[in-house]
C-alpha cells in the first residue's frame, strides 16, 4: 500500500506551494559550490539534508509532534510510533531503495527535525527491476510528513525539491504518489510542475505517476 500524504492535516484547500521547474530543482536553495545541491539545501526558514543514522531519536521526536490525524493521513492508519521496518529502511542509507531527507530550522539544531520526506521502492519489489506499472519500469513512491506546528510553512516543498533533485541525479524518471480522498495537496503540487504519466483512483485514494524527465 502506498503511504503518501500532503503536508497539511487541517483544511483540504491548504496546498503546498508549487514545486520548481526541473532545472531549478537541481540547484535549489543556492547550495554553495563546495556542496552538491543533492546533498544539502537551505533557503528561508528551512534547511534540508539526507537522513543519517544519528537522526533516529530526532525522528521519534518528530513523530511525537504529529497529531493522530496527521499520522493517520501519512501512514494510512492509526499507529502509535514510527513503524520499525519503515524507520529501519529510512536510516539504512540506501537511496536506490529508500531515499529520505529531513528538514530543520535554518541556523537551528538538527536534533529538532520538523519534517521527513522519502522516496521508496514499492514493498513488493524485492530485487533489481520489477514491474512498476508503467512499461515494466519500477516507480518509487513519495511520502511526506511534517509536524503539526510547522505545516503550511514551505517545509514540505523544500524537502520535495531536494528529494526529487537527488532522484534525477540517480536517473529516476518517474515517481508515484497516492493520497487519501479529499487530500489532493501533494498531487496538485506535483501535477502543476511535473507531467503526469498516469492518473487513477485506487482503493486508498487518488494516485498519480509523474515524469521527472522532460523533453
């Protein structure tokens, strides 16, 4: 089951700001010449970076800052803690299988994370290749979680910019997303700036496959 959600758990009309064009995403947030734009990004309030093993405690604290409704929307059900298998995959440092980035306040401590975004291969893909549902291509799935105190402040967009820039660098051509009914923010943001390859309505809710490459 795809577990994807827009970053707001409050009002259906609260959509994330649009994603940048593909070229802009590659150099998002004016990363310095000494730092690859796929390693770190910063602008305005938020700094975004790939997850590292030392983030485990901070990720648990982020989860604790989320309301039950935010958790339900992100994980498509009521869970009391970050699922152990999911957390293990996030911290594994294998971006080809499960890439993840975090956000925290610019100039603040990384121990106080405010968001987590991930791009993961489907659970039923156990090895190389597999059926991604589009010409045999395996399509990774997007997931975004932002703690309630920091929603609707651009953190979700910032994490997606870095996450998708990293995906392009690895040669990923398409990404998938599914949201619960009535929560179209993420799909709307993706659809405004990424060409849709496939749109459908699943048992979970609306879903889409979007192209990262452009003609």
